[in-house]
């Protein structure tokens, strides 16, 4: 059993980081294509409208997290009679919510000009059409998104990320062709919705394939079961609601207070922090289903050990990415989007710090705590954070403009991460905060001194002329090599190295055996 967990974590992490790499590369070109091809106003509206429809996730009511939890548990209980009622009840509820999304779309589109500030020459009718297309598409795609949670609950995260790889590649190709032939947002919106819907259909195929006993029928809807689902999902919903406030409201506040163009400035400034989060935060995606399964199986000691080791690895990965993306932020933005805007750079610095705090002190820990009976606590602190996020953002926008939204995100995140989530993690893992600091955080931070110095030397002295991708690569590579080498030698213990070897070796052995059998068959 222990070996299977290790292989699942490694395989999920390996494929996830492959997906992150593809997402990273495609995001670079997608953002460049859209920003330079659409212009600041149209790109700002595109970001803004996706922020609006991001709120459709609130109609999930936390059921997606519940499905992931119930799927992980059914592997142990094998009680498919109850499980099928649970998933059928959730999917039936989702279908009803899709109707609400369509109705809300047609109502809101008439008030876009009243809600947000558009330039005087903006074609409002055109933007309304884009809004309606996306709304209808989101309504049809919304229910099928739950199949991803089913695969995640089975710890088959690698399947969803393989599909995401193809999604990103086809999306990039399609957007490039659309803008190359001078089509606009209407076709971009239509194409994006079709690609996302087809991806969910493929994910659904694998979900049914891995759970042949799963039956989703309207006749299995059980109103009494809805109460049982809500008993857990309500708190998961509060957490999701709070996260939506934190990560989606920024654009709305800017659109209302400073105009659509300011949304583009903030979005571009926060893109580097999004990359930091994606690169550094993928390992912990495997923690939720494992935590739910181990907690259900009453293996608390193993769960505490996994939490400690995962936080150590997460910290090690996040810090090197942070120093590279922060020290080289200015040349990255210049090469990527031909931007040399001080406001955008300021947003990038603040959001990078905010994401680093999120990853180090709460990202992995929150996923474990959520699945181990701490959902009420997490929902309370999430609501507190979302409230102060809005309050601080509005206050700081009036004082310092666009960067105020970033500061409004950073300050509550720092307080909640360091003074609430981190102490709760220490209590759960039965480890003193000083242990985390001296055994996990301090060694990693000390290990960054030389790599950070290398990056500063390259940025300020060794690189001459205009930056390009090659100069970014040979500036970052030496720092990363030094960081990984010294980290492996001095930070990882013998037990950590053996754990890493035991995790990786069986998977590669499996691949090696498969290749050998294939060659033998061909002969």
C-alpha cells in the first residue's frame, strides 16, 4: 500500500509538472498573442469577463470537493449504492445551476456599460455578444467539470493533466490562427468554449472507465442525500467562495473603480506570480485524495509524516522559482510582452511575495487539513481573509492606484498564512513551529544566498544589450544548478534521499519493463 502511494504521488507529480511546463510555454505565447493582438481594452475585457464567469464556480457549492472526497473514500468502502446517489444528486444539482447561469448571462449583458468603465469609442454591442457566447458556453461546460474531481479523487491526476496538455496546445494553435486571419473576440470565445467542453468529455470517458460501477442517473437523485453532501461541502464552499473573492474580485474592483484598461495592467503584472504558483504548487495536488484515504483508514501517523515531507519539498521547489522569477521579472516582462511599465513591475513584485507566502505556509497544508476534519476552521479564516482583501484593496486603490489591489491581497494573505494556517498545521502534525523554521524554512532560505547573488550579477553586470530568451536561460541556469546541487547535498537528509529513490525507482522500473516487453513482442 505504501509503495502504491509513492508511485501515485511520483507519477502524478511527473505528469503534472510536464503539464505545467506546457502550460508555462503556451501561456507565454497565448498572453503575448492576445495582449498584442487584441489591444489593451479588448484584452482587459477578455480578462474581466472571465473573472465574472469565474464566479459561476460559486454555484458548485463545494460539491466538487465533496465528490473528490467521496471518490477517495469509496475506494476503501466499496459502497457504490451510496456513492452513486451522491454523484447523481450533485450532477442533477449542477444541471439546474446551468439554467441559472444562462438566465443571469442574458440579464447582466444589458448592464455591462453601467457596471464597468469602457472607453467612449468602445463597441458595447460587440462586447455584449462576446459575453453571451461565453455565458452559454460556461453553462454547458459547468456540469462536466465535476469529472475532473472524480479522477482526482481516484488519485489519477496525471490523466487530467495529460488532457490539459492537449487542451493548451490546441488552444494556442487556434488563437494564433484566429488572430492571424484578423478575427476577433467572438470567434476566440466560441473556440475556447468548444475546446474546454471537449476536454471535459474526454475526462468523463476516463472517469467512467476507472469507475465502472459508477452510475449517474437523474432517477438516483436523493434530496435527503443532498443534506449529507452539503454537511461537508458547505464549508468547502465557504473556502471556495472566499478564494473567489480573493482571486477574482481584484479585476472587478479595478474595472469598476479605474476602468477596463487597469484590469489589463494588473493582469499582466500578476502573470509572473501565476507562473510561480503553477510551477511550485503542483506537487501538493496529490495530497488531497491521499489525505482523505489515509484519514478514512485511520493512518494518522503516516499522514502527519507525509505532511512534513511534502511541506519540505514544496518549500524547496517554491523558493528557487521565486528568486528567479522575481530578480529577473523586469527582463522577463520585456522579452515576453515588450513591456517596460513600472506599475506592472511593482504589481509583479508584490504578487510574487504573496504567492510565495501562500505556497510556503498554507498551500499543501490546507489541502490536508481540509480532508482531515478541519474544514470548519479553514472556512472561517477564509471568510475573514476575503473580507479584508476587499476592504484593503478598495482603500489601497484610492491611495496608490493599481498596485493597491496587489497590496490588498498580500496583507491579509500574510496574516492568515503565518498566524492561522501555519500554527494549525503545526498542531496537526504535532511539531513545534520552531522545528518547521529551523529544519525546513531556514536551510532552504540559506541555500538561496549564492543563487540569488548569481542572478543579481548576471542581471546587473554580465548581461549586456537587449534581453532575449537565450540570455534569460543562461542567467537562470547557473543559479538553478547551484541551488539544486547544494540543496541535495546539505538540505535533504539520508532518509529524504532514500525516500526519493524508493519513490522514483519503481516507476522507472515499470516503464523499463513495459518497453522491454514491447521490444520482445516486436521481435
